[in-house]
């Protein structure tokens, strides 16, 4: 299975999903836990469709559990920044 989304579309989809999770009252820790499990699923079942997805998969595959948790945390933080209003 291949992930057919562009990098930007993928980020928007995940940001929307995390926004929904926050709206439903899930804690940041729970969202990170769910994102970690999603990362495991994607790394094992989905073929990367873009260079960015390939990089994430390679980082995931090379990392220890602790490093994967850190990567997950950084991705969640990146997505939180994506939804924040831009300051000019």
C-alpha cells in the first residue's frame, strides 16, 4: 500500500485529525501515544509515496523506541505549529 498524499496534504490531514482529537478532549500525551502507534502502522504497512515520507520511514526504522517517541513528539509539535495563525 502506498500513501498517495503530497507532503503538504499529509500534514494537513494529520493536523485536522489531531485537531479533532483535541476537540474531543484527548490529552497531548494521548495524542502523542496514538501518533506513535500510527507511525508504527505506517512504517510497517505503507510504502512511502514522497521523498519526505521516505525520510520519515528511514528515521523511524533506524530509531530506537525512545528515538521514535521523540520523532513523534516533534511531528506533533510541527503539526500544532501548522494550525497556529501565522505571525507576520
